[in-house]
C-alpha cells in the first residue's frame, strides 16, 4: 500500500471538462461551391435529424487522428506498474495507442449485440469482437487472444455505439445541452462518398482550449460521418475521426464469429475468472468495446462527474468548467518518481506561480492541469491563465 500511495502523488488527474452543448442557432446551411447542393436546414432541424437516426447496421473503414501535443506515452504505463503481465490483446492495453498518431480501423455493427472493430497496423491486425455475451480480442502480431464473457444481461445490452466513431463522439457532445455554446450549420460536404451537412459547435465563453467541434452528418440517414475537434492553439486537429468508406447494409453473420487460431495463447478476463466484483476491482471493461480510450469517446461528454468521488469540486460552468481536487499530500520532488514518469513530467510540465504559491502546469492542446506544491489539482479544457486564476481565487 505504501508504494501505491507513493506512486499516486505523481499521477496528475487529467479529465476533459464536460462540454456543454448547445444553444441552437437557426442559421440555414448554404452550399459552398463544389459541395453537395442540399435543401436548406437549420441547426435545430439537423440536431433533430441526428437524434432521430436509428442506424443499427453498418460496415466500413474510418480514419482516426489524435494530436494532444503530448510526449510519447510508450513505456509510461509499464514504468508506473500498470499493465505488468497483462495480455497484449487486452483492449485496455492495446487500444491506448489511439491516444496519438493516425490509425485506420474497419468497423461492422449489427444491432446492439454484435460489433467488430479491427485496428490495422501494417500487415498486423488487432480485432475486437462482441457477439452476444462473448467478447474476443486478437492480436495477430503477438498471437495472443483475450476473452471475456459478460455477466448477467450485459451481453444483450452491448455498447451504445462503437466507441471512438463519429456517431458516439457526436452524441457525447450533444447530450450535454447548455447556453454556453453556439451551434450553427456550416455548409455541406462529401464524406465517404455521402452527401453531408456540417454542424459547427463553438464555445461562447473565453478561456476554453476548444476552438470548435465540427460534425459531418449524413443527409439521408442522420448518422454522423466525421467528427473534428480543433484547439485554439491551431495546427492539426486534436481529434479527427471520420469514415472513408461506409455501407449501411447488414454485415454477414460470419463477420462476428471468432475462434482462437491453433497455438494462440488465450487470456480470460477478470469477469470470467473471478466474477463481476473481481472484474470491477481490477478496472474491468464498461461494455464489450469499453477498452477504447475514454478520451476519445466518453472524455468529451463524460463530464466532471466522472472524476467522481469525494473531494472533487467543480468551478465554473460549460466550456470553462474546472475540477478541483485536493490530494491531501504536498507534491514531492520528481526525483523520487519512477524514471519513466519523471521524463514524462519533464517533457511537458512547467513551473508556474501566483497568489496561490507555486506549482507545475501540465499542458496539452486540449486539457491542462495545475498541480500546486501544497497538493491541490485544478484540471479542465481551459487555458493556463484560467487555471492560475482559479487557484488564486481559492486564496
């Protein structure tokens, strides 16, 4: 327990502030030159179209690119003791790579109880399959497989859409409605060969790191086809996830069949080995595709409630919401931290000061966190000045 407490001092809680959407603008869509000529639609009507969409079946390919402005994460988890001895096919281990770089994925869905996602990495593939109560993952490079049987009725419920897809990302933003956001229709576009409207979401408040969120919505079905989140820092989008090919037909049932190849090592999930409680204690998956990084799906809309727990206070509202957490322990010298984490801190941590005293600012293109020397943490999708002002206001 002593080692656990020691390591926890160096782990900065990073969670995206809940994104509030949306004051519904009534600006009609105007088709730009070269874009599809579609009937005019208001933002309110387009959001209703998304809400009414009932896409149950699809298959296709989508590209996801993430640029948080973070240093390389490789080796960090193992250096902190996370992932030791875990199967390379475990979704919580494998899919953290979606936090950075660009990746191509194939997806297929047939209702709530059958989904498949395949991450392509050159000649290697990583597949995650949900079929009824069974979840299978297979890493062709290491020839390892992961299996988990979902307890109770969870196998029938399945996930609410494929994590990380434009549909889920759009839902996470739009479900948190508020009056701190401007929502308009910004023209039309062609996405994966489909005619689409562009929904543009922007903060009305100053101090947010979010410049805009753009969602391309299929004109015929209302299904989000592309999701782009841009930072006020400019440059590449923080997150750009969009279909390059899509078919709304029903995939073949065989698409969701899986049998571990001969000679492949199979690791059983915690729920299968020790029951539901053991799975929860070990950080089990929230649904069959829950291994995808929360920052790609739940991160935008999960809100500060997901920081959860006692000792978390919420400062502000909407796009400039800040979570304050008092760890109860003064920050220690980083020389005491594991060397992998020490290097990580040195790569993007800057010393700052103010009325609150002094501390270290951990900065990305989307989420910033201030860890004061007396053990308080301020975190949100806000600028450095917003965090410092929040800390000063506590004094």
